[in-house]
C-alpha cells in the first residue's frame, strides 16, 4: 500500500513552470517611455514589437516616444481616451474575426 505522500503527489495536478517576460525590464511598474527606449536598443519583445523600431515608417514615432517622456504620456492619454470612446459592436451587430484583416465567411 502506498504511503500518503505518494498518493498526495499523484492527486496533485501536474503543472508546468510558467515563464514570463516583461516588455520593459528597466521600469516595469511605471508608466513611462522605456518600452520605446528598449526598442531603439534592440531589446523589443516580441519580435513584432521590435519591428516597430526597425521599420522606416514607424521608426520616427518610436524615436519621438523614446526621446520625450512627456510626449509619450500625452500620446498614451490621447490613445486611452480614444479607446474609451470606441463603442464596440456586440451580439448580432458584430463579430470576433478569425483574421482581423478579413470579415469572417458566412
């Protein structure tokens, strides 16, 4: 007969270690422009974020955000306000797209 610690070990759910990564390793608990500074230092996570600092069409925006924390805060506030005013469609009025670029097939 197995001892109680063996039974307990079998009954506990098997969990995998979870790893996480912060996009801003310098000041993770502050609302500041270090995310953009990290992009310019080639420390962007995930890769799609790093591409913001590599693409000629978005690089000037990243440079402005990285250079001026006040500008970053103004733009962040502006974006938050715009998102709060967005009235998403719900129920039969809208859909969750499988691919954001295309309307789902009927």
